[in-house]
C-alpha cells in the first residue's frame, strides 16, 4: 500500500526581514508543497521577556538532572504554564529487560513529589502543568500519572481538551509506527502502511494489552478527528509527542540508510498530525520525539499556515527549554540549559 501524502514538493528559499529588536539573526525557509505551505525559521533573541508565560520541555527520559534544571527555572521565572511533551520516564523497555529498574516508582517517588513540592513552595504563583507520555514511556505508568493529577501535581492531557486561562490544551501521545519494540503509544497513522524497517503496532510488546481490533484498525487520524470534533481551535495549544510529517521538526538521521535495499524516508513524523494542523489551524503545537531534528535542520520551529509549531526534542545532555507566550509566539525562544 502506498503511503498517502508522501510526495516531494518544490522548495524555494526566500529571505525575510528581521522582526525588529526581537531577533538578531533570522533565516526563513518557505516550502511550497502539495498539502500546504510550511514556513520555517530560526532566530536568536536580543533580549528575553521579563517573565515568560509558558515553558515547554520534552524527551527528558527520566533524567533527574534535566528535571531539576526545569524545576529551578520554574521557581526562578514563575511561568503561568508548563507543558511536557512525552518520553518523560525511564525507558518502558526496562519493564521487560531489567525488571529491577522498573520496580522503582519514578512517578511517585520523584516526579510527583517534585512537582507537588514546587506547588507548595510557589503557592498561588505555581504554574499549571500539562503533560502527555511518549513512545518510550510504559503505559502501565499511566495510572500513577492519573493519581498525580488527582493530587494536583499536573493535568494529564492525553486524549483530552482542557482549559488553560483564555486558551485550551489538546493533548495526544501516540506516534506512527517506529522500529522500536515498545508499542504502548504507537498507532497506525492514516492507513495501515508501515515504513520499511518499522514494526507494526500489531507486533512488538506492550505493558498494557489492547484488543486486536484497536491494534489493527485505530489510526491517529481517527483519534484526532474525534478529539477535536467541531470545536474552534483558534486559541488551542496542541501538546503532541509526534511532530508533523515532512517538516524540520521530524528530520531524522537516516541519510543513505536502507532496509532490504529500500531507501528510508528521513522524515518520520505523522502525516495525520500534519493534516490536522493544516485543516484545523490550532494556535500553536508543541512536539518532541525526533531528538536530532534541530541539530540537523538548524531550526526548532516552523509555521504551517497560521499555526506555530515548536520542538523541544534534543540529542545532547542538556535540557532544551522552550519559552513562549501564546499572545506573542514570534518571540518564542529555545535555550539549552
């Protein structure tokens, strides 16, 4: 079966002027494609906002050093919202390969206790925290995250639309099929097509079993249509783990790689998420998953129509911290801490 939407478009580079004092260096790339236009840019701010409204981080993979850097920044700068975009826990494969490591209650003993302590220290200045899981997180930990939500540590956003001041948050954790064994958070994308070298959601391993029907027939496209329904998304913050397909945010280090003589696609994001953004135009979408994308493309942000899209994935030891204000998205910044 041929994958829908995977067609190369024509690409032209058009320089745009710097955006006032906010950017010292700016480079824009306009990619005209069959599905729509993507405008991609990198910029370095000349100054930071005094109090960034929101933080976004992703792919922390249970690294306590990164979490402590994030918590230090929260207590120092006191944002109104913190968004965590999946792959937050030690690898879910530990449940199969190293059982003794999986027995540690990372969510209860560390994550929830740290965020509850932040809330106790900051009191009314504490941020609203929204999170989803990612494909390297074991779904068996979802119960602990829901318990943390009932205790007030955060809002568990997967599969939900939740209020955040004048905005709302739409959360979604699933990614298209990958080569990895853990399938708790994988779905078919727009069809039952699986890229060469990847493993079907019907195979692999799960910490929480699902029905054969769900594994075989559920798609990301169906989920997003049901989740958004007929609502206006003009003021929606989309919190995803997967990035949109064929953008700078989903560029993987697969150059010259082949599987059974078939060249691998270097773009590994979700076609369904890309189409969802094009058709529904949320205000901003937040992504992770592809750690090396910013290093390979030189940018961590792009525009799809009117929607701003950011990634906080990073393939170094630092915490990649995105600061953004939903009312001034052009001024968003990303810092390696």
